[in-house]
C-alpha cells in the first residue's frame, strides 16, 4: 500500500511498511447450534514501519477503516478504531486494536469451508485497511492528509485467542500516488507482493 501524504512541504522517499504482527480471535464457534450466526472479535496488532531517514509520519484515527474477510465473505469491519500517533523517522512501532462485530450470518458453504480449514490448521484471512496519514516535515502542520490503502493476507492455525500466524505477514501498499518518488526496487517489490498476496 502506499503512503499518500498531502503536504506542500515534502514527502517521504521510501514506502512505509506494514505487517500483521499478531491476531487473537474470539466469537467464531463453528460447532455450536447457532454456528451460522457469529459474533467475531479480532484483537489485532499491526507493525508500522517507517524506513525514511528524514521524515516522521502522523497517523489518524478519524477516517481510518479496517475489514476482515474469509474466502471473499466479509466477517467484520469497522471505521475509526485505528490509533492516533506520531511515528519518528527510521522507526518500527507495533500497536493494537480490537475489531468486534455481532449477528454476522454466514452461509453453509462458508461455515463448512471454515470448519475444514480450522481442522487443517490453515485459515486464510484477507485484511483491508484505509489509513489516514500525513508526513511530518518539521514545518507548520497542514490540515491536508491522505488515505493509505493497505492489503494483507494471513493464514492462522486456529480460531482462538491463542491463534498464531503461520503465513508471510508482510502487507502491501495498494495505491502508488507517489510512485515516481520511491526507489524503483521498492515499487517493484510492492507490486510483486500484491500479486502474490492476491493469488
């Protein structure tokens, strides 16, 4: 995904990096009598990587969005639960959030597929995020900011609080607003990651 920071004073020269650091899952009981109606809860920790050696980044809760899907079926989504924070230059920060939904009705096909994957210990989730972001240029703060679109694919070994991620956890930047300003290799790497994640 891409970093779009709308600032007249400057912009980062390297792409920010994101990864799902950990995920804890509750409310998906596939063996109960009400197993076609779920109340999923995902406790997610996200790693925010800023490799830029000259600029920090501001992140904002307002305008943020995250959704989690299984096999193209939306399990849960919510807006404005991602944290407000300032990230220094050349820094990695890990922060958590809780995504909760209730009364999610799934089909028999989705239920049976989830149950099969759970028994095999390989459940694949797609995570989409919209992340409001602005570059810290050191100048007077401007109100303009942009939305970074991030796409992640993970595999977990279960649907429990102690679930572990067993897949590659690196996310990819979807939009390339500042494409020409990034190092060519970084842009190519993101395109390759997106193609692999979507397959």
